[in-house]
């Protein structure tokens, strides 16, 4: 019985649960899962294509409009349609070129480049989010698999309890009662149900993970819980001023992407202000005239002209366009403020939770798990020596299993919070 207890005992923070598997079965570690997810993410490809599109638009938007060519048969007499009858009859070819208002071309190019420069920041944020998401899913699958192994390792003990209770019940000298046999069998059945539920959860989580890494998500995970490194430690997050927390997140890619939106919006204000300047158009026309009816040569005609509009009535057009662009810029700045506030709140909350989990992990590892093990060992020994209650022995075993799984959950949640904190502390591209 004591041998069974030694096999069943597991401290989930320090000891690996043995699992009989094919030695050649490939293992899916966390780093590999994250790497595959990033490499296979189509969003990153779309972002690069978007950046290239904006870069091409920047060049196109800084180009002058295409010149216009006109061909005109002018002043032909309708009685004869002769090109020699009237002196004004001519064949005219013309070319005109429009010049956009003010600095519209250079500002349009500037704005497109600003939008293109937003994409690297979005990709950096996306990569970090993918890493965090896949890390959490991988850890959830790890929790399910390790919980299954924990229960399976203790299931043998409950099978032994059922056998012992049955043997004691049928023995004339045994003290076991029928309810002890039923209770032991019931707990064994409940363990089986718990295993089924955990396997169902494992399959569900593997399906969610497969969205990011494909069928390899069905692979077995290593038995060792990976230890993520925290970029920065905050000992008293509840008392740190907002400004100090802002300094930690101000270089976050999502904020830098918003900065690019603000710059592009400010350029939109400059673009709208070009509406107060005239738009110019230059034209050149050459008219060829035929000889007169007597055979005398007629001189060809050349015309040069410039047209431009005069923005006089600006109240309901240009003024409103500038006003609209300015409001949109302020809205972008407000959006950045809201994103920063959310990042700060999440950072504070994450570190508060992390600090509490560190306390709980130490409590479980140093006190609770050893105490639960000692209690279940004592209850089982007392029952084996006919000095204890069967129900208490069963309750102690179940409580120890629950404590092990709770300790595992704490360890898993701690790693998930570290992954979240590292995302929030991300800076640069």
C-alpha cells in the first residue's frame, strides 16, 4: 500500500508525471508551436501586401494627372463643308495639363507613406499577440494532459481501495461495510468521469490550437512545464502612478501604429487646407488652315491659355473640410489615449494577479501539498490499521488529487500571466 502511495504522490511544481508512450513519438514543445504559428499566419503576409500597396499609391498619388489631347474640326461651313471656303475653318490639335492645388501631390505622397509605415508596427503587435494566444492555448492543453496523468496515476490507488473494501466486506473479520464498498466504487466511477471530461476538454483545446499550427496540435506535449521569463517585475503595481506605468508601455507597437494614424490624419488637415488654393490648367492649341479658294496660303493659328478656379465661397466647403479633418485628428488622439489607458489597466491587473499567484504557488509548494500528502497517508494508514474511517481515507485521497490539480492550475496560470505581461511590455518593431 505504501508503495502505491509513493508511486501516486506527485508534487506538480517539481516532479514530472511518468507516461508510457512510444519513445519515438514526436513532442510539441512551446517554442516550436509559437514558431509555427507565426510562420503560418496569413495576416502577416496580408500586412506586407498592404504596405506595398500604400507604397505604390504614394508614388502614384504624387504624379501629375495625365495630359489631355483634343482634336477639333472647327468652323466648317455647313453648306459645303469645305476646308478652303472660310478663313476660320481649321483642324485643331490641343494639349492641356492640370496642376493640382498647392502642395496636394507632395502631401498625398507623404500621407500614403505614413500609412505604409504603420504596417510594421501592426505586424509587431500581431506577432506578439499570436505568440501570447498560442502560448495560452498550449498551456491549456498542457494542463489537460497533465491533469489526466495525475488522475491516472492515482486511479490505481482507488482500484486498490475498492479491492480492499470488497475483501474486508466479504471477510468475517473485516470491518468494511457495504457502504464502504459502494463509496469506493463510486469514487472510482467519478474519477473515470473526470478523466472523460478532461479528455473532452483536451480535444477541444487541441482543435483551437490547430487553427494556428495545423494538425500538429494533436501531438503529445513534453512533461516539463516551460518557464517563461518576465521582461520586468513590478513589486507594488497597485501603488505605481499611471505616468510610471505609461513609461513602460509608451513604445508598444499598437500605440506606435496609432501614432502613424495621427500623423496621417494631421497630413489630411494640410491636404484639406490646399482647397483654399486655386487649381491651375495650362492649354496649348495649334490650328491648321487650308489654302483659300484662290490658292493663297493661310497662316496656321496657335493658342495658349491658362485656367484656374477661384475659391471664394469657402464657408460651406473648404472651411468644413478643414474642420472635419481636424476633428478626425483629435478623434485619433483620443483613440490613442483610450488604448494607452487599457494597456495600463491590463498591465496593473496582470501584475497584481501574478504577485498573488506567486504567493499561492509558494504556499502550495511549501505547505499545502506536503500537508495534504501527510494527511492522506495518515488517513490511509489509520484505516489499514483498523483505526480509521474509510470515508475519511477516501476524502483525503480525493482532496490530495484536487490539491495537486489546483497547484498545477496555479503554475499554468502563472505562465499565462507572464506571457500576457510580456505582451503588454512589448516595445518597438
